[in-house]
């Protein structure tokens, strides 16, 4: 973390690259050793391997579709900027007790936003290499979602975004300062300054349960059941033509029994006005 995220392409010669990798190894070695002093010496090797593997994943070719600031400016479609937060993190666990899944939040946005819009998702630099590769593959598979390279500055994303959303991240506050519509699924300390907040918690489930248990439910009547029948049996076709393929008995006798059952249901209500 102290070294930051150096752009290895700007290194002048291969010797600089090897020096950088040695610095990475030395940092991981020292950090793993300090961790073993705190926990136990048995954790030294697994801790070191885990830290080295995380650094290797950072160096792997990135599959981000938005690789630089110019691609953000020329995207050609309105987009929602959704920066990922650190996990686990108090800003999610404490400020959004009703909704904690960032992937689920992105999925909900995909289903809610206009078809011509996009969602630009950028990883938190402090989480580089910490999440499994499959996490980003699932996000990338969602329609309209673009992954932004971790080295792309945040300001152009906020500047060109039509809206900024997060679970409870401070990027929404920054977007609001730039005059953008901003919303959070949780309720961070600055939620009163945002366009909308507590999107997931507004259902007030505890109050809903109190209301549910405090009132008696009315009994179903013949009128209720008649309305349901009208909506259910307004079909204009039948699936018996697929009988041979689906393994359904589509014989004339069985079809007649099926029709008789439907007529019986329509003519004889199964509920009465008394509970």
C-alpha cells in the first residue's frame, strides 16, 4: 500500500521492472512476518503465499472494457457510475444493514435503468487483487455493465456520469457536489445531502411485520374466487399439441377429462362467504 500502484509500462528498462518486483516481494515478506508475530508462526507461509498471489492477480491482464479517460468521454451513452467499496467495511455493515450486496445492487440497477443506459463499475484501488476473478466475470455478464480500469481517475467518471450510485460510498457525495443525481442503497452520514438514500431500507420491514400481525385478515369470499378464476382461465390456447414431445397423455379421453375439470371449477366455487 505504501508503494502505491505504479504503472509498469513507464519503467525505462527491464532492470527497473525487476527492482519493482523485488520491492513487492520484500513488502509481502515483511508484512507476512509481522502478521505471523501477531497470530502464529504457522500462518507465515499461507499468509505470504496469499499476499504474493494477490500481487500476481494485479499484474494479470485486465479485462476492463473502459481503459482510459478518453473512452469515458467518448462512450456515447448515458451511464450510472457505480464505484465498488471495500469489503468487509463499516461503511456497508453499519450504514446499510438492510442491503449489503454490491453485486445485487448492480443487478437491480440493470433491471431498472433505461435500455440505452450503461453502468460503469470501477474497483476500489485498495481491493485490487482481493476479490476472486469470478466476481468481475459475473458483473461483466450483466447487460449494460462496463468495467472500468482501476487506473482511470475518478473525476472524469463523476463529471460525465448522468447519476452516481453506491451502497454507502462517499463517491455519491462527491457526485452531488458536482450537481449529479446521487443515491445510496443505505443511509450514510451525508444521506440528507443526496438526491435519494436508504433505497433498500425504506420498506421498514419491522414496521411491516408489526402491521401484518396486528390486523386480522379478511376471509376469502366467492366474489374473490370468481375474480381469480376469470383471470386464470382466460387462456386462448392449450399445450396438448406438445403432448407427444412432453410425454403428456393427449388422448381424446384425457382431454375430455381435463375440460370437464375446468368446467367444474368454473361452476362450483371452492370458497364460501364464511371463514
